[in-house]
């Protein structure tokens, strides 16, 4: 499922017309907005179109609006859509027919070629009438979850002309374009449509979108080299308040700077009481699990099946939403572990922290070491790139941020991964003894230091989950996994079981479908969970887990469960793993997910509150299948 946020960001500092003074920070503001969307809200870069300076002509803005938003087949009704503009605004005298004969002004956004000659006359910008028609068309096909952010101003020509210093003001005069240019540049869908232009972009009865504007009508939007005042305050808000709890009106009120009486951000539209973006980007983070109070400690909804051991540490938070401020309220350490839950006490009895409803593992306290080999010539570079400032979080220079027991070894034959720091990238190569000895290297650009450091932690976490088993093996020889090719027409199994002694050799063809059959030969009902682990990287994909509302375990005693894998995309490499977890009581294993692709919305069953406390004995176990994959085309083997 694709991300549900799409944006068109426009930033213009340099204008084609010599009569328009250039700005300094609009392009950087657009870049910062994209950074916020991609890094904090996990929006794929492909979902964000950015037009800067000479790219942002009137024609190109309108064309990109149509291709990237209106006609984009990846956008569905209700997806969050953002149109952001940082640059000059302007005002022009309105044609008589536009305002019922009253002499009013038209507000326009100034593209790169504003007030210059174009193929159809002078470019008179994108008028309020045109943009409202464009947004109306977008709303008709994609829904009204549309946010318009304008970091510019539309002061009248007289007010702009009397400004003592135009530098740092995002407003300009329109000197050459005339009323007829407004007509010739009008958006086709706006022709013949009624429009009350009295308030320009500041219409409070709009149904199609919600407007966040840098200032009130008559005020001036200002900037400095560090950015537009409004955009800076907007982006700073993510570090001040949980955005998933804030509606547009509250946001605009919080943005009003106490020390800047000349510029007051405002919000307009019928949907201004909605949470920003209607809450779409703030999806549940699967790394958070529910907790509940238990005497002087907490009951954590994670246990041995998740990798929790005595000494595992976690932080407590008030919510579980991505991209929304969520500081730690307190820290706990596990002292008693059960298959699907555990008990914990505060790490410090002297600290009085808050009690939240969600917890996140901060230190796994893994028992099995994760062994890293690196070339000695790169030792100092590696440490410079990965080491944290806290020596307690290092082992011989290797980061152990999450208590994953990472150690450095002297020989590659003893290692789980090898690391090489090259001039342009860091190359991480798995050396997994369960599969072929040669593995392609995972490359991360050296300039992306945060990602480079995370790769080591992710690889260690992947290794921990891959090799983790229950030493007691309560369902040994009673849990069986089978793999079949599926006919795409009839959806029935084809041929024999591909798994033999826990291994399968697959000649994979593009579009081929498979099915996993789990057989339970025990006298106990089980809850099954199926994960695919890509041996060529650090990704873990949870392919199946039962919903919490299921009336009974989905793998009954002496029964079976068939799981279709039509959505499974086998890697264009050599191998992978299917790992099954089973338990005698329901739990959520969503926290196992580990993807190089952007965060996906959580299934509804992952939003449930704490399950009821399970009494009596619990059991859990695992089974592992190794897939050796070769890829074929219609003309034969590759």
C-alpha cells in the first residue's frame, strides 16, 4: 500500500523580471518542507514534487499540478494533499466583471516568469480565481483533504510601494501585466464560474481545501537568510507539540509569534477544525506496544516470543504515532518474562516519571553476540562514522545503541557481517552461515551518517530475530511448514511441496504466486505469525498475523492454515527465509517489521488496546525455512 501523502512544493527566490526583487530563502524553505515530509512523516520522495526558481514557471506549475496531483493514479479519495508556495505574492486591479462591478483587487501568486512576456501575452501570475478552480477540480476527484500553505503576502500596490525596505518582504508590485492578461491566463476550469473575490485567497467558506497563510490580509510575510518567518515557525512546531493532536485553527494560533506584531499566521476554510492533514501521516508506529499498570511496575505486551529477556529496557510514551512529538516519560527494566508479556520496574526508584500507555524497546540485552568484521585500514573511519558520544554505548568502537551485543572480530570467517568504509559509501555485507557464503553488499552513502549507523543496528536486530528460538521447543516435530506454487488462474496449488528438510530451491518466474501451508499436529490450538526475511539486506516483512478480533486461534489443533503469498516479491538475488512464530495466546508481532521502504499504515487490528491478561501456562515456538532462489524469464533462465 502506497503512502497516503502527496505534495507539490514551490519555492522561488530568483525571478525572471528585473523589476522584481529577488528573495533569499524561499527555495530553501521548500527543501526544508520536503525534508520534514520525507524524514519525519516518512513520505516517499517520489510523492513529493518540488519546483524551484526557474522550474516554477506558471505553465510548469499548472502542468505539474495536473500530472502529480489531479491525474495521479496513485492518489485515492481522502489521501492527504499539500500545495506549498514560498515566494512573492502580488495584487492587481480586478477586471470589472470579476467583482460585480466593484473596484477590487485580485490576489496572485507570482511564478518565476511573473510580469514577463509569455506566448499568450504577459504572465499575470496564478490568480486567486484560477487556483480556487484548480483546487476545486482536485477536490472533486481526490477528496477535500487538501492543505494550501502560502508563505507570501498580498498587500495592495499602494502599501507595497510605501514600504521603506523591500528586502525580506515576500510581496511585489505587478507593473506591466494588465487586466486582459488576467483573462488570458485564467485557468480554463475557472471560465464562467462564479467567484467571490472580495477576500482573495482568504475565503473562509471553502470546501475544497484548508488555507494556512503566513499573515493576515494587509500584513507582510517576511523572511531572513535562515528562512521565512512563517515556515520556520511551522517546522519548529513539530518539536513543541504532538501534531497528531493539533487542528489547523489551533496550529495557526500557536504560530502567531508573540514578539512579531506585524505578522500573524491565519487559517481559513470550513475544515479548519480538522487535525492537520486529517491525521493521515501520523500512522501507528509498530515499534510501540501497549503497557498497563501492575502494582509498582508495568505489564509490557511483549515477551519471549518478541525477543524480550530479563534486563530488557524500554521507555514509556503517551502515544504511538509516527511524526508527532513523543518524548519518553520514564524508563523501565524487565524482571519477569512470559511468552507474550513481561513485567518491569522503573530503572530509577528516585525518579518520578510519567506513566504512558505505550512502550518502546530501548535496550534488548541480547544474549547472542552479533559479530562484525572490518578492515583495519578503515578502523578509524568506521569509528568516526558510527560511534556515539556516550562511551557506555560502544564496544571496542562499535555501536551497541540498543543493547544488541555487537562485538568486533578479527577474522571474516568468524563474522556475521563485514563492513568496509569506502570513499563514497559504506558497504555492509552479510556473511550468513545458513545461506550461500557470498552476499551482495548493501551500500549506504557516507554523507548519510544517520542511516549508515542505523544499518548496523538493523543488521544486528535482523540477526537476533532470525536465530531466535525457544530452547524448550514445545512443538518440535509437531509444527510443519510447506510451500507450494499456485496457479494464478485457479488459485489452486500446483505440484509437490517445495520444502524438503526446511529448504526449498525455487526457479522463480515474474508474477508467480505461492502459498505457505502450516500444519499443527499437536493437541493445542495455536496463533501463527509468518515473516519473510530478506537475506540480502536487513528487511523483515510480516506476511501474516491473525487479527485480534478472531474468535479462535487460526491454526487449530490437528489442523492447518493456508497463507497466500501473492503479494510476496522475491528479491532479485539468491536467498531468503520464511520464519513462523506460534504461541498459545494472541499477541502482536508488528514490531518485527523492518523495512528499507517508507512506513506503511498499520492494519486496524494493531490499534487495539492492551489484551486481557492471560492466566495459566503459555507456550511459543518457531520454525524456519531457507529459500534458495533463481529467477527465470519467459525465454529461459537468467
